[in-house]
């Protein structure tokens, strides 16, 4: 019968369509800037840094981003993130170099507290680490993927986010020289 090959072709076409839509959804969830700060930066804007007030991972109070009156680096990370250890180690190194001029704040997001604490110990992180349950704050800044690292001038404007490896030292020098 001729209908069998046609039916198989239609089923294959439908399956390919569903697979394409699923692939598009996965890409959007993992690669799309998702709005927020990241989208504004991609449009050439310098938005005001969204404030947050989150508990410190060590349990010693909270940290309000807007209360920090010097340039800031904000890093969204999680213990389950494959690329995060590399960036965390770099941030630790730079926090020791620039810590008197720039505040470094790590935002552990969507993670278990015990896993986050183990991560901080494992990589010897000494800069300020806060913890967010879920992804509400992360989504305000642009959502997944992480790590997401943003640079904020002393006036509270986000001047950029790390897109390439060389962005980190470039933005840090700019913030430290107060030329942001």
C-alpha cells in the first residue's frame, strides 16, 4: 500500500518538528539573556544595578548590594556549575589584588547550603558570598547560564558583564582606576 510510506514520512516530519521545538526551548533556557540587566547591556545601555539584600553564606547577617559604596563585581555561581570553579578561582586571585578598591560579591544561586559551603572551602574563597534560594535575583540580572559576572561602578551603574576571558582584567582595571 502507498499510504504506509506517506504515513511514515509524516510521522518522521512531525517527530523532527517536535525535536526542533524542544531544541529551541533548551537553547532559550540556557543561552538567552532572558531580559534584565544582561539584555540591557546587550543593547548598549548602562542600567542601574538591581539591588538585593541576601543572607551571607556564613550566616553572619545579610549583604545589601546598594549599601556597598565602592565599585563592585557580582558573580552568580553554583556548586553544580561546570565552569564556575575556574571563574571563582580567578575572582579570588583578583579580590586579593583589588579588594581595597573593589568589592567582590559572589551570589550562590539555586544550590544546597551545604554544597555551597563545601564549594567555598574547596576553592578557598575569601570574598563576600551570599546565598539565594531559587533564581529570582539571578533572573533579574539575566538568568542562566552561569557563571554570570557583572561589573558595577561606584555610582551603581552596571558597566558590563564578562563575555570573554580578557573582560575580567580589563573591567577590573577600569573600576580600580575609577574610570568607569
